C-alpha cells in the first residue's frame, strides 16, 4: 500500500550574460527614444522584445550553449545601415534573435560565455539612446521570463 510520489523538477531557463559590460543583463529602461520593455509603444506598433544594456563595441556572449542559425538584417532602410545586423540562435529549447550585433559566425555551435559577436554603434543612428541589444523570441512572445 505504499504510494510513490513523483516530483518533477522544473528547471527555469535564464539567459546568461549577453554583454561584457553588463554581467547582470540590466535592461534598458526609458530614455528620449522610448522604453526597452516588451510591449512598449513604438508609435504605430508594439516593441516585441527586451532591450539589454550594452555599450557600443562591446563583446556579446552566448547566454548558454547555442547553435547559431543565421545572420539577420534588422531593417529595410539604409538610414540604419550602421546597426542593421543581428543573428538567430537556438539553445535550451528556445529560438531567439539578437538585433544590433555583428555576428562572429553565421552557423555552428558556441558554448556558454564564448563571444558570438560585437555590439554595433547604436549612438551613430540614435544619439543619446541607452545603447542596447534587442532580444526577441522567434515566435515574438515575451522574453522577460528568461531574465
């Protein structure tokens, strides 16, 4: 008559450090250009990611073991050419995109904490903004829970 109780541990997935100068993944709050939280207003649209503070030129790291899927073009207008790069990655069962990052590679595996790219010069396009990378889930759901 012994009853067995099975407990299933739920592992919470959390992004590791993205930018060299921001070990705790501090988010961009509000500045003259807007706010960095998911759902923030962008005029006629809604912000579909979370902005993580990152200095222009900083090394960007893999937040956990990842596979680089492809390089991305963020914008379709030449005005933004200086920051018009990003990458799509898979890891921990998640597909996510990083904007404003020049990838070191466009495919292959990278271990947690290894460099995956360089933060692009955001100040040249948006003077006075809090420089940041944009983290967006591939399905555009809210990534806040992973920080």
